[in-house]
């Protein structure tokens, strides 16, 4: 990842997060699309519904007092909810300084002020020390990495031996094989891969809502952001048929180190 690419990504996602933070409309549309699967406190801009949260808890196996890293954490809801549920500490990493500011301001609402911190970094270079966390989550972010194997190797570096990485992946047919190849190339064992067959339909509902409410969306997030969202809807709607969504649990080999 080059410094220039990081800066472009940071500016892109700053605009994305600041626009969405200005209005409740975008979250309301995610809530409509997910129905009762929508975790209101978390308020994700992703596929992070109750099923994903449950899988993150079950997959990580982090003990109370451990530390979880949420990479590509966005505005922090998933990591804060998860660390609170596990009685763990949290370090969230995102390329967007605006996301990091918004996430930091949400800590008190989760009772996590002293136990969570958010920092600017990338998936490929988090800035966290070697083996400093007990588990890693990455929700709907790995696709943005310039080099996915490098991003997975970075997650392997920061988690202690024996620690788990739980992440969402989405793509076209053959995704499962690519996930297995990338994990092996990054020195990670594949522990579990689950299909999320209902996820593409959720995106379909969301994209149709964006389209149907385009005028309100423009007022809520501004012309540029709304145009980007509508382009995404037009690009993705025809591709949802045949799209595969997975929940993947990987493990850094080796015996856990006593801490
Ligand atoms: C779809 S959002 C998901 C946010 C969060 N995980 C959630 O579930 O709500 C993707 C996030 O990844 C971040 N991101 C994208 N590319 C990144 C990179 N290369 N390094 C770190 N963060 C990145 C974006 O700023 C954004 O917050």
C-alpha cells in the first residue's frame, strides 16, 4: 500500500463517514433492509446484523480481560458491542480519521471509555505491536485492501499464537477457494467457513431503498455521496444473483502465549 493510496482512501472514507453522520436516513435505510436483524446500538454501515455479531462472539473465543482488534472498524459499533459482550478491551483501526473520531465519541454509550481506543491505520499496516491482541474481527472491510494477503498477514502478526480472526467476505463463485488460498499464503489456518445465503437479498433490499428514496438521500448526504451510493446500487443490483457471502474464522497457528 502506497502513502498516496492511503491518502486517497482516507479522503474517500472521511467523506463517506462524515456525510452519513450528518443524517439518520442512511442508518434508517439499513434498518429497513435488515428488519429485525438490525442491531440498533451497533448501527453498522455493513452486513453486520445479529447473526454476524453472534458469529463473531462464538468464533473469537476471547476470554474476559483479553483484547480484540476491529480492523476497518468504521464508526466502531461492532467492535464496541463485541468487546462489551466479551468483557474484553478493544482497539479499533480505520484508515479514516473521521471514522476514528466518531467511534471514539461512541465509547461512553457502550460503557467502554476506559477499555477501548481507536486509531488511524490501514489493514496492511495497523501500527499495532506484534501479538498484542487475542482476537481480530474485520467486517466488510478486507475487500478494500490493496493486497488482501498482506492484510491477512498483518492480522496474523498482531494476534497472539492460537488467536482467531473472524471476518466477513463476499464475492462471486470460487470465493471459498480464494479465501483458503489467501489464508494459507498469509500463514493462517482455516477453522470454519459458513455461508450467509440471505445476505445478497439484504443488499438487494437496501439498494432498492436507496434508489426509491434517491431525492431524500441527496438532501441527507449531499449530491456527491448520494451519487456514489446510487452508482453502487446500479452496479451491484444485477450482480447479486450468484453472489456469495461467507463468515470465515481463521487461526494463527501455535500454542497460546501466557500473558
Ligand atoms: C463498509 S465499512 C465497514 C465498517 C465497519 N466494519 C462496520 O461493520 O460497520 C468499511 C470500513 O473500512 C475502512 N477501510 C477501507 N479500506 C481500508 C484500509 N485499507 N485500511 C483500513 N480501513 C479501511 C473504511 O474507512 C470503512 O470504515
